[in-house]
C-alpha cells in the first residue's frame, strides 16, 4: 500500500477536482492527508518546508508586478485606444476585425502575461465590434479564445515565471525561447483568418468605417495608441533580455511604466488605481495559493517515491528520446483538460525535469514544447478553460456549439507550431543561445 501512495495521490486529486473542490484546496488536502500517512505528525514539518520555499522564492515576486502592469492597462483606456487604432487599419480587409483582435491579444499578452485577463479584456471590446458587422459566431469565438491563449506563450508570461521557478531555469532564456514560437503562432492565426474570410466573405465582412477617417488622422491616432504600449513592452523585455534587470526588477519597470502612461493620458484615477490593486491582490492570492498547494503536493509525492516510480516505469518502456517527449506531452495535454495551467506546471515539471535531464533533452526546448501543449489544452474541447472564460462575456446568441467549432482550426494551428518546434529545435533554442553567449 505504501509503495502505491504516489498513484493514490493522483487518484485522490482528480477525484476532488471532479467533485468541484477548488484545485488549490484539493492539492492541500491530498498533500496533508497522504503526508500524515507517510510521516505521521512530522508531516507538518515537511509541508512547512514546502510553504517556506514558496514564500521565500524571489523569482515568484515578479508575478504580482506583472499582474499589476496588466491590471492598470485594463482599468485605463489604453487597451481600448489601441484596439480602435488597429481597427482603423485592419477593419477594411475581409476578417479585418478578427485580425485586429488577434493583434490586440498579442500586444496585450506581452503587456500583461495573464492568460484569462487577455481573453476577457480584449473579448469585451472585440465581440461587440464583430457582432455589429455580423461576423460568423464560430470565427468570433475562435478568434477571441485563440488570441487570449497567446498569454501562455508570449513573454512576459506568468506561465514562464512559474515554470522557470519549478525547473530552475533562467527566466530570461525562457522568455527568449518563447518569442519565435509565439510570433509564429500569431502569424499562422492571422493567415488562417485572412484566407478563410477571403474564401467565404460572410465569415468576416469588411468594416468600412475607417474610410471616413483621413490618413493623417489614422497615423496620429495610431502613434498615440501603439507607441506607448510598445515602448512599455520594449522596456520590460529589453531590460530583462539584455541582462540590465532581474525578472522582478523588469516587472517593476513594467508596473511603473504602465502607471506613468496612464497618468500621462490622464486616465488613472484613484478609484481605478485602487481597483487595479484589488485585481492584483485577488489574482496573486489565487496563483500563490495554488503554487503553495502544488509545492506541498509534489514534495510529498517525491518523498513517497513518486519520482523513482515514474522514472523506473519510463525506463522499462524504453521509448527513446522522441517517444519520451511524445509521452510526456500527451500527459500534459490530458492533464490540461482537468487542471489549470498553474497546477499542471507545479505538479508535472518537478516530476518531468529529472527524466528530461536523464534523456539528454535540452530543458529550454522541452519547456517551450510544454508551454505550447498547455496553450493547446487551454483551447481544446470539451473542458477548454478558454470556453468558460468566453462564455462569461459572450453575446446570448453565441452557443457552446459555436465556441467548440470555432476553436478547432486554431487548435490545429497550435499543433502545427508544436510540430515545428519538435522538428526544428532551433525555433526555441536559437535566441536563448544568443543570450547565453553574451
């Protein structure tokens, strides 16, 4: 019975999750219960060590600052101004509003790093605009969900921050590694929308409102809307990738920069600032509670022999390098149906890391594949978290059928990106190699 504790821990965890118990609480209950079975009263010393490790992890201190940066941008009119500027230039093309939505999601993902926030903030602006021009409901749903998922892969992603902490990897190198796959995903999404809407013009009719605006006015509006967030993103990522600032310092630059921009445009009132702080506290508390629970779970799992059990089992299968990668990615993909991304990272990264090192797999390359798979499971029916985020802001006429149908092409495109990263590892490792060579 004792040697099967790691197996029973996962069975108990998924049972609690399916019962509707919050993931963080499920992790803590399972860790505490099985910890007592293994260690008796001294289990609480083991669990306290996990809590202390989480509380003293300097890398994780970047999370609230990145969230604050996104929350300030969400509370002010910077996001709306940016979307309106993109709509002026792209709206006249077939599927133009969907193209503007994807572009907006990519920029906002680079300015916030929080997956659900990107989808909700952009969706609240994009869905009414696309509904006005009678866009296909499936295309609307797929575009917003896929665009929102970019917050997983495009730096400064909170996923990357947590992953690097669990795998003991450089945040700067992981941010650099995710740039090319993230941009490739954006390009593929936009190419698909453009081609689909040219073939079937009823999917996304052009919006001609921009024809009444002069080119000079378009340029003025665009510069005032795009330059500030681009400079903010460049300051955050540039200071980090060039080694000028640590991840926490870069996040502080982003939060301060967002506040300065909002003040410069006179759109940051005291009430909005307090609301941004409240949002930051709520999201940070949620993430850190799950991080604590996940750390407790994996500490008990490891001490109970879970790591050795999985390692021996994988060795007995003798799958080879690519077979191992396929197997681990399949586990992450299936787990993503049930667990949120934080739990997937916290539970599986500590388990997979020794296997990856033993197999001689580049950990940066593996990390990018891991994140792409998390992003794909975020979109994949039937339990796609993106669908539930979208449902909270979707118009009444948009059904689950529209949503499930709409995300399928984007799921296939994400799998294509995964295949490219697998077959061409340089897509993930080239930029980090430039940083390490400095």
